[in-house]
C-alpha cells in the first residue's frame, strides 16, 4: 500500500472513532482469542493452541479460536453495562475463496445501540456513511446516502422471478431454484437454497443499484435477529454498495430461549465443519434481562475500497 492510501486508512479510522465518540458510544477492546465461539454454520474459523507450562518441560495444551467477530465478547459487556458501544478490531474467517473482496484477516467495525431497532441502525449507518464519504473525499461514482431500501422478497420477485417467502412457505423453493437452471443437489435445506438463488440471481443485479439496504430477511435463514411484523421475516438488513456487501444489521434477539434454540440448531449444523470449535452451552444465559438493542457489523476494508474507488481488497490492506 502506498503512503497516500495509508494516510486515507488512518483518516477513516479516526473519523469512525470521532463519529461514535461524539454520540456518546463507549469504545471497547476485547480479546481476539476465545475459548469458545458462537456457532455459525455459514463460516469457518481459525484454531490455535495455548500452551500452559506444567513444569519439568511439560505443557498443557488448551485450544483457542480467533474471533470471526467481537460479538461474543461485546454482548457480555452489553449484558453487564447496558450502554451503546463500538469496537474496531481484527477478525478472522477461514475457508473462504480468496478474491477481490475477501481476506482471511480483516478489520471490522461493530456497533450496538441501546433501545434501538434495525431501522434506527439504518439511520445511524446512513449518517456514518455520509460523514466518512466526506472525510475521505470519495471520488465520483461513489453513491451518496440515503440508502435505497428493498425487502429481500421484493429483490427475489424482481430478479429471481418469484417470492422467496411464498415459495418457502409452500414447500416450492427447491422447485423455484431448479427452474432458474441451478444445481440444487448440494443444497439440503431452504437456507442453503436461499443462498444459492441469492448468489446467482439476486446479488449480481445489485452491482448497478448504488447503495441498497436489503431488509426483512426470511426467518428460515438462521441468525440472532428478532422476528419482524411478518413472522416469516426477521428484523435484519444488509448494506450493498455497487454490489459489494458492506454491513449486516439485526434488531438483536433478546429472548434467552430463542438464543438457546439457535445455539442448539447451529451447533448441530456445524458438525460437518472443517474446523470445529467449542460452544459454551450456557452462553444463552447472557440474554436473561438483555437490553433491547440493535447491532451492526461493518467491514472497514471493504468500506475503504468503496470510498477510495479501488476494486480489490488487497489494494487497501497495508500488506495486501
């Protein structure tokens, strides 16, 4: 990375911090190593070993994992202190194909707002994007807020040709996916069929749509978000800029029973993981009395790509 981009990266980090400091958010600094993780079947992680000396040249090995997100730690702080907070940290995801927009080690901005829902986070994120766009003197072609809001179902109707909610409810999602000429043999359930159609029929069409927030995700796609007004959906949005995914947001699930059920189902789905990891069976207790809030995870390297007019993530990494 050249000096100009290093300076731009530094301005981005400073502007993010100032944005949240001015709004009274607490900046947190949590561990990158974890003795257990939130189970997420959609991603792989990195494992390492901690050596604990036992004398006479021996050592006890204890497995640890590099965090794919600071969420597991930040939610413990939220449960204890109930304040809005943000964090900028390194995160790690394994097993992803290397390409223009992926790096196994990347910089994440994660922020949680108390007494807020996904709509509140959308407004906050629009303001953040506008501030950062100005702070980095974004080149022509970088779209400006407000975000265009489109439900996932509207996107499927427009670009895949069918309602994903109706198809799933009627047990016709596999048939609808096959009707697009897609090979469904490696997609055993509705969640994987959703991903298949989304990647092939919907996501490519977002490249010429500017800033789009896809909202109201199907409830059959597992995540820790609250149910929406339509019980077939959850209060979740993902932000895309010219087809590049930048952020993911939930109205956070606060029901400990729902969190426990999610952990159980995702742990089962993780049994075939390339890198299995430990799951804390009592983590759901963090949500006993958990405050209403909304969280956003935003990839800062991808955001820097967007705001500097670069097409590859390695162009904005100091050692890419």
